[in-house]
C-alpha cells in the first residue's frame, strides 16, 4: 500500500459533544492512517447551522485530543487542501454545481413541500415506497423552461436535484462488509444536492470535499451504507475515482440488544460524560477500539502505540459491536490499578471537591489525608467518581448501628472489645496504621477474643459498616477523635439495648 497516497478523515458536525460511536469512527480512521504512515485529517461539517451548538467544534477537538489522537490537517492545522470547515468552502462548490446543471446531470426543482407530501400520500395509498416523482416528466425543453419561469415568477426558491441514472447497478467492495450493490431505481428518485438556501447537502458536499482533499479511504458507520450509492453517482458524474469505503458495524446495547441511540439516557454515550466521572483516557480509547475490532489472541489491554502497530482493518467485525458498561468499568479499573499514584490522586481529588466532600482549595494537611484515603480505595475504583460513594463513611456521620450490623455485635464479648479498644486508642502516643494494628493484636492477646468477634465490633463501631478497606487504615483516616466518639456512641447504644 503506497503510504504517501493514504489520506483518511474524520468529519464531525459540531452539533454536540463527542459520541462513543463518532469517537470509534475517528479512532479507526486514525489507526489506519498511523499504521500505514498516511495522513489523518479533521474536517468540520458545519453547514447545518440550525443544529450547530456553541463550542461544538471545540468539544469535538478537545475530546479527540483527550483520547490521545492527533491529526495532520484540520481547522487548527491548515494544509494545502483547506479550508477545513464546510461553511468556509461554499464558493468552492459553486462551479461544480454549475457544471452538473450545464451537463443536464442536475436541475432546478420547484416542487413545494405540500406537493411532495401529496405525492407521498398517493404513493402510500398505492402501497409504494415513498419516492420523488420527476416534475418535468413528458415535457419538452421549451415546456420545462416555461414551467421554471412560471415558478420563478411566483417567487419560489428552487432546490437542485441530481438526475439519478435509471436501471443502473452501483456496487463497491466494502473493506468491512465485502461486496455491496444497489439498484439506482431503489434509492428514492432524484435527490437534492443543493437546498433552497444555496447550501449543498451532505451527499454532494462530502463527495467534493473527499475528492478535493484527496481522501483515499473512508471508514464510517454502517448507517452510511445507504448514502454510498448516491455518492458513487456523483463521483461517476464528474468522472472521478471514488475512495475505498469501509462501513463499520452498528454498536448495540448489551442490555436491550438494540442500536445505541443518543436518545437513550440510561446509557452514558458521550466522551465528556466519562471524563466528568473521572475515567482515564487510555482506558476509554482501549475500550472503544474493541467495539467492532479484535486483536489477535486473548489479551485486551493495549496502549495506543500497541494498537497502531498491530492494527489490521481486516479484523474489523461485520457483526454488531456490544456496548457493555461493565466491560468498560473493568478495563478502566485495570488502568487505575497500574496508573501512577499522582494521576489517580489528582483525578479523585477533583471528584471529592466536586461532590462537596472537600473544600475547593484544600490545605496541605487535607490533601495529604485525601491522598491516604484515595490510596486505600485505588484498587477497587473503576472510575474516580466512585470515591465519593466508597468513602462516604469518612464524610457523613453514621447513624445508630442497625439491622445485621447490630445483630453482629449484640453479644457479651463486643462491649469488652470496644471498651478495651477505646481505652488503648486514647492512650496511643502516635495514631497511625502501624500503632492501631498493634493495639488490636494486643487486645486479642490480653482478652483471648479473636477473629470475627474481635475485628467486627471495632469495624462496625468506627464505620457503622460491616465491610470496607483494611481496618487499621480506615481507623487512621477516621481520626482519633471521631473514632473514640463513634466507639462510645456504639457502647452507649449496646448498654441501652
């Protein structure tokens, strides 16, 4: 494969945050370019101004960078084939539109929306698939010009439609799906290539942009398959060679088995949401790449550099990719476990502050305490926001012991253990994990109480929970004063029972 000729692109619309599916499209194009030492280009398709959102472009680019991607050309890295925003390319399209009009391959269409809807209703009544019916059927050239003049006189604004060749097969060798073909008579008739406001439609602009930007390969979602024959028609009309297409499998929800829908709010689907929860970018990238692509062997954890080296577009799956939230959490946990402590502390600290569990500008003593707290939970966390729930006991005063926990310590030995623990903890010259552990072991030796009957009363009294991280670490984090307060409260409760 000639490396200097490989040019791929990711062309988002700035209509919102970066979606998991769009991130996957960007990644597969990026990996293909980097593996074959080609060029990766960003192009912003921003002509649908009604749907564009403020900072939509910035969000797309920021999140791509967060995932670890870079690009060779784009709106922030101008190259020789710009501009890289469609809204800035409108003048470029005009001579090509005129060429199709002059050659009779496109025409002005004045059918109103009411007329189009009436056609569709009649077609449905005849049990036909809705399609555009040529408005100048049976007319001579003079009659067509008269009709157009009449429409203009009425002040109607035309769209420009592409004249679809009849009874023609359009096919391509898809890099993912294999051979795909469409009959021209099944695509719904002559389609709009320029809207009434003069702005080209997606299927026209994407062809011109890809050709003029010398795009060699296009990897995109399976939902674009139906667009491809229309685009091939336009390539053919200009006598241009089309790029190679690869349509990636749908992403489906593990829970519903249905296509991942942006309207399904039960699943977090935007990269920004995962960033806000404290996921690690390397883990997100790893997970996304495995949605519809598989490496050789059983290993699943790889760096971006690894993925670039071993990437093979032939391993893109034809079958739908399953979005499994638990799998993502597992992958992220693997990265959390192996990440350096400063990275995890910084991200978890942000979550603690955001939740109001720590002040916005914690002092050095508080930061050091938080560092110890975070290190206790590091191995368990799938993402950083979990620290608030996991460590809730250290921020919210426990209520009285109840339920199973109360039953656990409702015996004769629990008060003995707790009284001895309170006395010895109060007398400790240094209150740290080592001294606390030594104190508990000394109580075991002096009282003969051991195992569950020794450790559980202390854990329940101090944290009001039956499970948690290592007990000495938990007690140090609670602090001497709060530990004594909680133990005395529990003793008082047991005496009143």
